[in-house]
């Protein structure tokens, strides 16, 4: 089988050997191949530094230098697959050639056409595999570098073997010690005075040992001028092979600040509702078969108005109706039915009887939320306000007006 090669570099300081190998190449390759000859170290260095070849056949002896010197001196790297040729067998040279990046090692006196063809074919296939692996690694690194989390990979000893761009940037900005590739992350955590760092180290070890599939924790990283919160996660690489653990630190400051703001807003709303004696509620309308058994979610003020435990979560519409006198049920059911059928809000006042026997008057208003696509009712949302004092004031005012009118009428008659 003939190889299809376009450009081959043959490095040999002996012209006779060059001609012999060239003839063998002609026997195993298709027509049209170009062979470039470099007879010195400098010529070979320049060629491999600036050109790309299908394969390079490199002689071990190059005057004062060796082929191994050439491979080691190409510090910027080279992409051409290299086969080292030598005049005699030498195990140490064979091993050194592999370490220097050579794809194969052949003894000149043993070379024949089939052996040369096989060696070149394997060298080219190996190079293709290496390039495919490199591209996959670059793709994976680029993907991880695009993530905002600070990510590092540690081996079974806790030594950092890889980090992403965010991790490097964070380590540089904060002048972190022990946070670069080659440092022992577990040792740094154990040396810290922080209890949280010790807990993180313990969590990583638990993931390494298989005791846990995942370890995560939240911690603060405050300074005199700034407050930061992070979530740390440690997960083990799946599959066989050496143990590696992925460590990710996510900046959750924005989320924490939003949570604080939400809690403050909820507290402000609860205070405002308490002052106004106004509560908000939601009634699930799915399933629709018997909504009286459906769950009602209400604010703390709703629970207070109806005499329930604060923020009781297992309440249904039926529980609320138990507090309402039976003679009021018809008007409530009618208002809810019209809202469901006509899609219009409803408003009504009705009485409630608290567990301690006190009677209160509430004003309730609500509307139905429908599925925009199907028109199916999803829930009813509303508010309820304790208007007992207002109603009592209105009644007192009405009685005063009646007494005043009666007194005025009596004065005219007198």
C-alpha cells in the first residue's frame, strides 16, 4: 500500500544515507512527493521552525549535535511527526527520543520499505490523534474559561492541576497564596486560621473518598471596603482513572443582596399590612372539581384577621368559610361564581366569627387569573381588610345624625 505524502523533510549529514532513505521513500509513496534535504543542524532547525511537513526522518548524528538536541532545542514546539534514525540500537536513545516527542525510532540497518511505510503511517496517525486531543482540550479549556465561576481541578493529593481564567484572575487580583497550578490546595486550607477553610478541606476529602457525591457550602469573604459571598461546590470526576475533584467558587453576592432586600421588602409589606389591617391571599383553582378543598396562601395579616396561627400553610377555602357565619355563605359563593364565569373582580363586606367569640367585619375583593393560552382559571388573588372599627364609626355617626335630626325636629315643633 502506497502512502500519499506531499512534503517530507529528510535530515541527514551523510549524502549516501540520504539517497538510500530517499529510494525507500519512493518505494512506499505515491508519485508527486517532494523530499527536502537538510544536511546540518541549523538547516533542520530552520526548516522545522518555519515549515510544516507530512513527516520528518531525522538522523541521530548531526555533526557536533544530535537529533535529540534538535528536538529539545525547538522550545516553541513543532507540529511535524518525527521519526528518529540511528546507526545502532540503543535503548537509552530510544527512550530519550520518545520523551523528546519523536513518534518512532528506527535503526538504519534494519530499515526496509514495509517497515518504513508502517512507521510513517503510525507516526502520522499518532500525530492526527494528538492534534484531535489537543483541539478537544482547547475546546474544553475555552468552555471552562467562559464560565464566570472560579474553577480548579485537584488530584487525589489536593494538588491543583488545572484552573480556568476566572480562577487565575481572582488569584491575581487578591494576591492569593497557594492558588496556582502545582500548589496543594488542601494544605493551604488546613494552614488557614478559618474554620470555614478547614470545613471546605474536609468536604473535598469526603468527595475524594467517595463518602459524598457533592459537597457545597456558602461563606462570606468580606473586606473593610466590600462584602462578598460565595458558594463553593466540590464534585468528583466520573469514570475510571486517577481521582480528580472539580472545585468551583461562585460569587453569590448579588443573590445574597437580593435576598436581604426581599426580606426587608417583605418585612416592610407585613408592617404596612398590619397598620392598614389589610392582608393578601391566593386561592388555587386547580383542580377545579371542588375548590373548597384547595389550598389558600395568605399573608401573616390574613392569619391574624381570621384568628389562625401565623403563616399557617395547610389552610383551605373550607377552613376560611368555617369562620364566616353560614348566612354570609350565599353572598360569598355568588360573588366567587360570577368572578369565575364573567372574569370580573368582586367586592363585598361580610362578617367573621373569631375563635374567641368576637365578631369582626371584613372587606374582601378579588379577581381570577386565567391561563392566557387556554383561558383556564388558575387562581384567585385578593385582599381582605378588617373594617370593623370603620363600620362601628359609621354606625355611631349614623346614630348621632339620627339623634341630631330628631332633636332638631323636636325643637321646631316646640
